[in-house]
């Protein structure tokens, strides 16, 4: 292996490599991914058929043992794989697309490796999360990844209620047949005017990014036949309008009724709602006149 493609490590020491795979376009496969697939002792794949199609398309061969590792067998397989790495083998973990452990199998393996003191590194590469965020046209300086929302409507509504005041840009994944229901729930929780983007088939031939307020995206989804891999990016909650000092006189009076002095009550409310203490104090006095 080219030394520039391999991480530093002690000879004979086992290692787990989380290797990112293309999210759609095989041309995005990195040199490190190819090298690890060709040279690792073990390749753990979420779907061995998808792995076979990938390596065939890349014109390479997997050099080591291929094992299936997915959400339905990872509880059983994790211990077995860790034992082989502890015996000195190199294990590469790949999922169907993108970085393992991010809404994909791999977290349990990393968790077990950390607990066992096994070395873990990564061969980073394509990411649907970052690609969708970058293409959305929404603020990228602060964002959070929320993965897939709950399928049950009640649980989904509860999760969105928690996120209604989130100020960071949010990135979600969704299946195409559930996208309309998801957008309807976002519309109800965040309001019709919240800016958002649906990113479909990223890096593929029919890549499409639809940038509209949630009301517009819902109308689009209701009329469209949606297919392919979906990421949804939603703008964060706007800063609340503090209103005028007169709007907050009642809140000051309520604190005073609980025994707080007017000056202290004004300071508390002015801080909470981001208005001028002096102007709020004057508004309270004016309301008493």
C-alpha cells in the first residue's frame, strides 16, 4: 500500500477503517477507499451486493474476506469482528453510500472498538449531509443533522415541536414515499414561510434541488412523482420580534405582583425579550399614569 494512503500505526496492530463510499456517482470514490478495499484483511459491508456492484464499476477486486454487517446482525457480528481486529487484522467498514455510522451501520462497531481500546480511523469522502447543506442555499455556518424523523405521526410531531425554535439550519433524510407527509408535518410545525430545500439524487444524472418555502415544497410534493434518495434542508427559526416596550408592561406587572421591585422586574423582562430597560421602565410608568 502507498504509505501516503495509509494511517500511521504500529506494525501488526489491528485497525478499523470507516470508509466513505460514493453517494451516487462512482467517480467520487477516493484513492484511499480503493486502496483499502483492495488490501484490507476484512471488508464489512452493509449490503454485499451493493459492494460487488461498486467494486465491479471501479474495476477493482476486494483482496480480503467480505462479511455482511447491517442493522439486523450487528449486535451479533460486532464482537466477532472486534476479536479479529484485536488479533491484528485490518477491517474496512463500508455502507451503501456515504460515511458509515451516520444514519447507517457502524456506530455499534465504533462504540465497541473504543471500549476495547481498538484503533479506529477513517477514509473520509462523499457525504449526503454536507452536499445537501452546501447546495441548499441556506446558512451553513451553524447546522445540525437530524437524520430520519419518526414514522409515526404523533412521535414525528413531538420531535418537530422540539425543533420549532432551533436556530441552526437542519438537515434531514427521508424516503421518497414519505416525503409528502414529512413536508406536511414540517409545514404545520415550522409555518408555511420557513425556507427549505429538497435535494434529490445528489451527484447522480437526475440530481435536483428544489428551493422554496415549506408551503411551496408541499405543493410541489403533492403534484410530483418523487423518486430517489432524498435530503431535506430547513432554515433555522428566525429571531423573534421583540415588539415594543409597551407590549411587555403586563409581564413586568406580573413579576411585581409576585413581590419583585419594579426596577428588578423591568431588568428581568428587558433582558428576556431584548428591549431597552430605560424604554420599558418609561412604558410601565406611562401605563400607571
